[in-house]
C-alpha cells in the first residue's frame, strides 16, 4: 500500500531519505525554506555512511510522506550533494531557514 504525500512542512524529523533507487542515504535533519511564505528550498540530510550534512534542493525531492522522503538523487551520488553551510542560507536574506519544526523535539 502506497503512503499519501504530505506537505513539506509536515516532513518527519529524522525520517529516512531515499535515493532514486530507493536506497536510504540518510535522515532528514533540517528543512530549508520560508514557512511564512510557504516556499520550500529543500532539506538537509545527515548521510548514513559519514554523518556529513548535505543539502538536497527542492527540485530533487520527488515525494514526502509521513515516514520518509524520496529524491531523484542517483544511486551512489550522495557524496556529490552540496555540503550544508548554514551561514550561506542566512546571508541570502530569505529569513526562512529553520532547523526544526516547532513540534520536533530534541532526541526524537
């Protein structure tokens, strides 16, 4: 049974992030966007194999469900994702970067 999609603001915290082949490449760590304007820029994924934080732009997010995130990132290409640099988002002036959803609690 296929899960229903959810809006980006309902992205589960620490949910599995899958590549285009369905392999888990990491977990969701942060949302990148402007909550007030409902503009989704992407997610920050913590890579499974290295613990590094990488950005996946919204254009590569193919589906978000209540339990996982699907991407168009090719299998084996997680290392080619842009490294996450928080200051870059703040300096763009979008004002919408937030690290956790309000209902996300530390340790979940």
